[in-house]
C-alpha cells in the first residue's frame, strides 16, 4: 500500500516538544491500565466492571469507541476534497438512539447478560448464536488490523522508523493496558481519549481561524462559494449515493450498532442500572453528531487555509493525506503533538474496545458454555487475557499485511468484509425482538439464503460475477436490502416450517416486546 503521508514533498522531523507530548500521553494511558489491573479478580470485573459505571462515563466511552482514526483522518479529508455528504448517515443517530433507549436496552439489561449473543441463543438457539459470534469476531479482527495500520502512518512519517516496527510497538502497547486493565481500563481510557481527540479537532480549527484574515467568516465564504457544505443530492437514485441512500444506510448501521455490536452492548450491561444505560445512550447521541460535524468542519477549515495560502506540497496528495500533511507541516511544535495524540486517542479507544469485546464473547459464548464448561472463574479470567493477547497478535500481523495491499483493493476489501460479516445480523435481532412466530429453523433457513445473496451482491459490486448475471445497484443499498430480505424470509418460512422440539419447549418470556413481564434491572 502507498503510504499516504509519504507523498508530501517536505521532510518532516519529530520535534522535541511534539515527542514530549506524545510520550506523556502514552505514559498516562499505561498508568490507567496498571491501576485497574490490580482490581481485576473476577470475570465479572474484567468483562463488565461489576456493572457499576455511571451513565456519563459510559456515554463518553461510547463516543471514544465510535470515533476511530478512520473518522479523525478520513472525515476531514472527505470534506476537504468533496463536501459534507458523508455526515448524513450519522445524522440519523439521534433517531435510532431514541429507539434504543425505549426498546433495545431493556432486552440486554434482563437476565444479567454479558454478551449480546447470549440473547440470540435464548431467543433462537445455538446455531444462530454461533453465527452472531463468528461474524462479529471476524469483522472486528479485520477492523483491528485496518485501524492499527492507519494510526501508525503519521508516526512513521514523524520518526522515519520502519512502519512494521511502529505497528508492532503500538500493537504491544495497546494490548498491554487492555489485557491488564480489562473493561474498566478500556472505559476510563476511552473517556480520556474522547477529550483528547475533541481537543485535537478544536486546536486545528482554532489555528486555521486565527491565521485567516477573515477568521470564521472567510471559512464560511470560501466553503459556501465552493459548495463544501452540501449534504448531497436529494434525488432518489439506486445507483448514486444520494441523501436518501446514505440516510437509509445510516439507520440500518446504527440499529445494528445499538443491537448487535458487542462493543456497544457491553457498555449497556456495564452500567449500574437501566436508567444509567439509557442516560449513557442519550449522552452519546447528543455529543456524537456535533463531534462528527467538528471533524468535517476541520476539513473545511483546512480547505479554506490552503485557498488562502496555496502550497505545492499539497498537490498530488490523496484525500486522506491532506489533513495529516497539514498537521505535520503547518501546525507549530507542541500543537502538532497534541493533534497527533488525538489521532492516537481516536484509534486506541476503538482498538482496546474491540480487543476486550472479542475476548468477552469468545469466553462467554464459546469456551464457557461449550468447549470448557465447569471451570473456575479464575480459569476463565486468565483465558480471557490470553485470548485478548492472541487477538492483539493477529491485529499486529494483520496490520503488517495491510501495508502490502493497494489502497484501492483495501477499500474494496474493507467494504466486502463489513458487508458480508455484519450482513443481516441487525435483522436477526429485530425479528427476535418483534416477532414470536419466527424460531430457530426459520431463522437458519433465512440466514442461509440471505448470506448467499449478500455474498453475491458483494461479488457483483467487485465485478466478480459472470457476464449476464450482473445487477446495477449501489453498494450502499446492499446492507439494507439483505436485512429486509432476511426479515421477509424469516417471517415467510415461519409460516411453513414447524417448531423443533427445542423450540416447542423454549419459553419466549421476556425475549420479545410482546412477552415482557418484568422491568429490567
């Protein structure tokens, strides 16, 4: 893969003040991990922090987890090169958050659950639970490798060290405080990192505005004149990324995140009460959209800056490279270090959450009930730490492999992995919540067909299907359509497929909106 930042013509050196800022930040994160490592003496503590977190902590942790280095670098790059149309998907978050607060959270607060996929077994059966676990783990491992690779790029340019060496060092560091500190270290470092990444964005905006003669007015004038605030076309078009296409994708994406993403569900169940879990979701939805808008505005400000102060070194840079180039060549010493710390914070808050969640679902959903049942809690605690360590190793190796993949192929691979492995999981949860007829057999049949169609549409988008078998469809539609297909098929199959003996004996009490009998804790 072409190293994005290496396209800049001017050499960049690590300045002493920037190095001091970065070292202090990293030492602070390590200290948090060591502090909480002393407190982890049970799986309940390690996975859910004894379910004791207040809502405001969980809410900010959700923000830190959601804002990855992809957001920190890609959103400014996209608004610099294009407009704000990619923000549209995230504008749907508050709507879905209301749905989550009212409907979804109570399901996961019942029954002392730790994993989102425990619900799937209670509602359907073992096969559907395994489907959920395996798709989540594979998608998260790929995400780990991609984010680690991206966050190491600016460090490579600053230090001049080999990229693989930086990947190894960063991976080991993140694994250290995540494995040692458990979910408490993850959540509290996420809170700190949320403030760091927000501060990094504000620093960039403040610097640009203070160096433009017209200040904010000049930014808005330049952006308006070049249509930089556009949210995209409002036409209905199956082949283009219009406002409506992206909005629909956003709704499906966020419903999945609130229902089937273990990194989110684990925070629901870590809150001290349902009230605090709901408060956390409300806080997250209230601060997330302004945060995303902040980083889109960063890109707009950088665009206005280079319109006022043109630079030959920017010409020829890829979209994703412009903002890092601005950080490393324009911001003064110290400020650049703070912003780079923000990039690291954005990545680390996503990586630590994924590592902990993979360890959680592996132990809770696979090892404890099926592979090695009946062991002591200390055994499962040690095993969780081993699994998190092994996943960190996969993350490091994966990030090194990512370096060799052409950027265009990486974009394609990212989409196909997320599409196929997130697939119709959202619909699996929604059908579970809102129907009583659909049971295990109907769900499995619907999954077989829907996943097959999902793979076909992914290959179609990549141009891998035989001539004559192509369909004209924007790839943004694939996720929504596959989820709708699963829901339709599951309900249809349930009319013709009888219940298994296990289904007949399974009670749905508390597992659907129609059979709730008690209030969640």
